[in-house]
């Protein structure tokens, strides 16, 4: 921040005060009754809950809370002027609902904002009488991108950065009595600049989306004592059962006692005391106060607090300790509350020699889904706290963890991740600050600004136990000084993993080897993960983005029962058949992760993505969060390594236990080749697996098509039969001439497949016939089919 000097407003446009404690108050502007949500292209079910009296009313900073505060969310005046305008406008264009970005329907404006323009905000507030004698802090959760803030006509300073929180001490600038006027000026170059911006663009389409400009997180003020706590840093050592708490506080030059209580529910389990400013001698204190007339100094101390029989935080048991920190300064007392999850995190080799992630000393796999954090009605800003929580509860229901993709969320998103027990792989927002081909920054200014913002973002989120990694770059976007960036990030936060570059280009630094699509190579010092994979999609009419052409790489093909590129740009629609296919596709992906983990060494795989985003139609849930396109239960079971059916009796074994012998041909047979009466004259015999490069191949198969038949005898009618199949690619299976199942694509490992009831009903004591067809297009290929009965 810098002080840009005094600023005189040319004209005043009075609005009434919004005054509140922990909630928005009742002093709304007279025109609030006329304000409406903009008619957005697609709204969520939470849209109707958003109003000038209910614009994200929750306390925005769960890890350092105070009881007194005032929410400044609600209706502000706004205006858009040319970028060159140095002074606020004499008249405003209307009212905007803060903190929803100007481009969003929830703001009530829903207008594009251009790099050639300047966005102005204005509102007033009243300082409660019982705050007299306190220092006042004005907080902004996030403003995108270049911000200057004025109070009562004076510039408080500027801030650059679209994702990090910032604040001003406005104590000296508050006038006696009456309303206080805030004016905010914002510039945003969006994709015409080098700044960190994620996937925001001026012309959305494909995998780039509507921009967010201006205020997009909560604005609020709070009173603090002149001696007050500025920040907390929480580091836990699960092995030693110790909580390391660093307290930074601003106090009058000298010393001040600080005390900490750690609680489990209503019971205090540990306490500690320390002295802030203990390093300051009486002589130094007297010099600062007497000669220099200093009124405050920033002091720091770290308390090492043993936690007896520490209750560890994990996804299955997300236990959080409560923390109360009290500063007894010369100028009153300041108390803040926080929380901590005690856990350990490291990488190391398992008994098979593969690099693994260890959480609390246990090998932890990472089944994931990409999470971009966009909303159809709020863009970067979720409509409500309940909506914010919905996405994380969806991850929990699916058994998956989010890779938070090139966006930093508000603090409350991570709070819910901590509470629900969700591991988060956190990307830094992407920008255009570097050139990945030369590994060089675009300019000294770009490098300095973007590194500073990334450092701040790590520091502002590092107390959350849910975050397990910092992902510094994505697919070369703005990537520069890769090895050096990974090194400073690890030095800044040695408690988490560092992913130097998600996807590419990789330089070998950090703790994670991260690819996009396919099996990552093994590393002797990094865990291997794939953080973008398996992108397929289904349309959900009435719940899809209505602007532009919907797209996805693959969609359901009813003709084959598998995946195929959309025909003429048309996607398959969610129905029972396509939902079953989509569920099986994602389930197979995570079953493959577990089944092949020992041989591949892979620790994580990530489906792309949790929800649709605008025209990108590959979500497990529709963009408005109304339609589940998959059944989460089978995916959760697979993600947890619980997928395959247990207690089964083999009727036809697979090559996993005993290769079965089949009749087969690679020449197109007669149309009735799958009928029980068909005679497979001239067919060859061979054992499974049939193929090349997939599974335990016993019989080579390299042509595009293969047909298999096998007679088998049953002693009794199966109770609950199912198929076990390894396929690459499309298959059809017939039982006694009736289609039992068909699927397209490949699964990479054995999976269970339900049998059509009509086909299952044909199974009888005595002789039966199973017939299989498999079609291959490119790459490795293989087919093996087993029949089992559940006990």
C-alpha cells in the first residue's frame, strides 16, 4: 500500500447507513426496496436468498474472530467511468450489491467491465458509540485488481492483487459524529494484463470464463484495542503432540503478557503464557516512548504448547481444537479465538519402494476432482455460505478431494473444508507474469508483484489443516523461475507439499510430480499424481449455461454404451442409461488408481471436474448445482478403495486367478454368432487375457475386433450374478443370446458390471453360453471377462 495524498470529492450522493454488529442491520438505503437481482442466464437455488439484508452476513475470518464487528456488505452506490477519471463521479449509475462482482447477476448490475474503465463504489457507515476509544480496522476480503480506498475524502492508500485480503487502520481518519463515507476506486485489466487472474477473460468461451472485477469478498470493520493482536500462525507437530502458536501483536513499546487456552469442546486441555516484547529492555522502551514518542511497536512471540494425547485431525475424523488468545496490554485487553487441526504430513517410500503421501504416518491416496470455484449467478462469489458448503459436502459425498484450480477462495471455504475433513490441493492463481519457454519473468514489476501476492496468499491460508499442498504454476501459464519459486515456497511453508508445476513444464523441483492425463512416471523423490483426467460430459437441459456452444471431449453414445465425441456438437442428456455409464466411467477411474497403485506408483488421480463451468460441460454436477449426473455412492466406494464386490463365487474365472479358455476369431462371423445354437467352426482357442499391452496377456490380439465364445456348466441357478471385466476398448457381452451389458472406452483394471435382468434370467443349471465382442481403435488393447455369483 502507499499513501497517494488527499482527495477531494466533487459531489455527494447521500445514502442511509448500514450499521450492524455480527449481522447486517436494518438501516438500509431508501432505494433498497427498488433493487433487484439482475436476470442472469442461469441461477442457483440459493439466488433467492440473496438480498441487501442477507449478502454473506457470516463473520468472514473464522481463524481469528472477535465478538465486535460490522459487516459492510449490502447496497453501495456504483459508477463506471473512463480509466483516466481521477476523481469520483458527481453522480452514480445506480446501486450494486457488495460483495458480488459487477459482472454477476447477484450484484444487480451484470455488466461487463473493461480495462479502459474505472469502477467506483460509495457508501456510508456509522461507528457505534460503544466503540469510542478503540482503533478501527477496515477490511477487504478481496478486490480485483488495482484498488484505491478513500475515507471522508482522504486516500487511505492503494492495493494491488485480486485474491489477497488487505486492511487499513482508519482510526485517525474517522470524523467525530455522523456518517463516515467510503469511496473505492478499482481498475482491472483482466486478460489484457500480466497479473494473477485465473481463468477470467473478457470474451468467455471454451475453458475460459466470465471475469470478476471489483469487490468480490466481504467488506467489514472491527474495533480493536490500541494494543491488539494482528495475526496468528499455527503449526502442529502430531508426532510430538505439540501446537506451535506464533502471536504477532501491536503494543505500546514495552512488554505485554499473552495467554493461550486450548480446548476440546468445553474442556480446556492446555494453557500457556508468554511475554510479547520480552526482548525489549527498559532503556529501549524509554527511548522509544520518551525521545522518539513512539506509540506502538509490532512484537512477535511463539508459544510451544504440549497437547496431552493429541486428538489428530484426518478426513475420517476432522477434529478441531478451539484456541483462545488473550493479550493484556497497557491499553485494555484484546481477545481472539481460533482453531487448529493437529496433523502431520510428509512424503516417503512405501514397502514397495513407491513414493507416497503420509498423513499422520499413514499412506494416503488422493482421489480428486478439479474444482474451479465458479458460480452461474455470482461468478467468483458463492451466493450464500450454504452454497459454499454445498460444493465441499459434494466432495465428501463422492469420497474425493478438491484440486482448487487457479483460484483462492474466501476463508470460509477453507473453514468448511477443515470442519468436514477434506484434503485440498491448492493452486496459486494463474497469470501472465512469466514465459515458460525461457523460464523468465515478463518484467521485474510482474515478477515482484506476483511473487509478493503468492507469498501473501500462502501466509493468509496456512493455518488451515485441510490444505496439504501449494501448486505454484499450471500448464506453463505465467510460469517463470520454476525451481527458485518451488524453493522459496517450501522455505516459507515447510509443513506442506510443493507442486512446482501442475501438468507441465516440469523441472524436477518440489514434492509432487504432476501430469495431466495418463499415468505419471515414477519419481524417487516426488509423489506421482494426475490432476486432470477423464473428462467426459452430459447435458442437463434447463440447468446448463445458455450462452455459447456447450462442449466436452467425450459424451455418452447409446449405440455402443460407451463414450464418443459429440455429434454435431450435441451432447447426450442425463437419463438413467447415461447416468449409469457416467458413474461407471468415474468409478472405474478410481478403482484403477487403487488396483494399479503398486505397479504404477501413482498416488493420486483427478477427474475433471466437480461441476460444469459455463460452456464446459464435463461436471459430475450441473453448473447450477441442481442435477447430479452420477450416483455418488459407487464413486465414493471406489475412491476409498472399497469398490469390488466381496464374497463372490467364480463361475467363469478371470486371468487374475486362473486364465479361462475361450473360442475366438478376429474375422467377422455370422450375424447370429452370439446365439446358443451357433457353431463356432473354424474358430481358434486361447486363454485370457486377449490383447496387447493391457493386463496379463496370454493370447495376442492386435486387430481392431475380436469375438469370443465359451460354454460353461452351472450346478444351480445363480442368486445374484455379475460380470468382472477388463476392457480396452468397447465391449458387448451376451448370456445365452441375450445382451447382458455393453460399455465403450476402457477401464484399465478389472471392474464389476451389473447384468441386465433379462440376461441374468437365462442362466440355468446345465449348459450355458457366454459370448463377447470387443472393438479397439488405438493404443494398447485387451479383453477378459469373468462371471461371478454373489453369496
